[in-house]
């Protein structure tokens, strides 16, 4: 076994009596609680190679978080090692309402006992908290209501149901996606000057009863037990460092935080 995959699996501490979808769902929840979604390294203009050793180094060892091309590749390769049938899928993120955005989101298609499932630990605070079967179905996780919608068995949409309407996270089909395809999308997403993550800081973590989110110069905390939400403006580099290193438990220096803070200030002007 790849020693990096073994190191990652040891952090998940999967109970030995779990198998099948129960094991997958355990892995999803544990991964989301341990490893933050983060565009910090993108904002810092760092190279982000996608070999498994480098991903584990960033996410597990250095505790710097990552985004979909890192989280979901790691999960896919871990599932493959455990004997599951998996492959990558590329989706179009529709949060800005444009149905024809490029395919910039990676997740894993899992085939188990004749059915296909989405496994996605890389969509930030909106990440599905279990494997979702590839058919029209609603899911409820604490205060979140998400649905997967199958359209004529060919196209699929992942949507969040909110009081004032529907927010579409992404849409996809089952077209082949290779690692080379993922590398190309990854390069665009973390290097292209107009890419969302190049311009906007996003960090999030999902726990059993709460979710935390940094979006640009604001930090949000959602209490999913009582449905409450708080938000606080980030007004200094020192506060940015405190939020990143203490609240989100990511390993970035004060100098990193200063660079990120100044970057976001410039974008806000």
C-alpha cells in the first residue's frame, strides 16, 4: 500500500467492523471533521501538485487544508485501496447561476452493489455528509436540506433547499474524466487570474453539530442544533491569523495571514 494512503487512513481510524456503504459514510463524516476545505494556499499563489504524497503532506501532515481536487482525489484513492469501484467526475459549479461554467469541481463516483453514488468531501461547507445514491432523493443533515435530482437518467443536479428558494451547487453527467482532465481543471482553478479561488479566500469545516466558514473577510459559525448563525468581520491580519490557526486549526504563519489579509483587502476595494 502507498504509505501516504495508509497514513491518511490511520487518521480516519475506521472501526474494523464497518464495511460497505457504512464504512464509506463513516469515512466521509470523519474526513469532513478533520480536514478543512481551504483556498488559502491558492491565495498565497503556491504550487499545488496532485500526487498523493504531496496531497497528504498538505492536508494531513501540515494541516493546511485544500479544495476539491485535493480532498476528493485523496478520498478516491483511499476508497480504491479498500476495494471499492470508483472513478472521478467533473462537474459544473452553478453558484453564480451560469449553467455553462467550465467543469471545475471534482468528486468521486462510487459503484456499489449495482448502484452509483456521489462521494464528495470537497465542496466546502456544502459538502454532502454521506454518499448520495444517483437518483432523485432528498437528504437532511442537521439544519441542511439537500437534494440530488436525476433528469432523464442522464444529467444530475445537486441542490440546496432554502427558505427563499433553491440554490444549485453543481450539475454533471457521467462522462469519462481522466486524471489528466482533472489536472487541467485544477491548473485553471488555482492559477487562472479570474478564477474564484485565486481571488477569494474560502475556508470551512464541518463538525457533527456545527459548521464554520471563512468567506473573504468574514467568519461565520452555524449551530446546526438550534439553527442559529453568527458572523464577524475580520478587520486585521492578527485576527485573520487567529481565525485560521485557532478556530479552523490550520497551520499557517502570521506572515501567511498578513499576505492573505492584504490580498483580500485589495479585492474588496
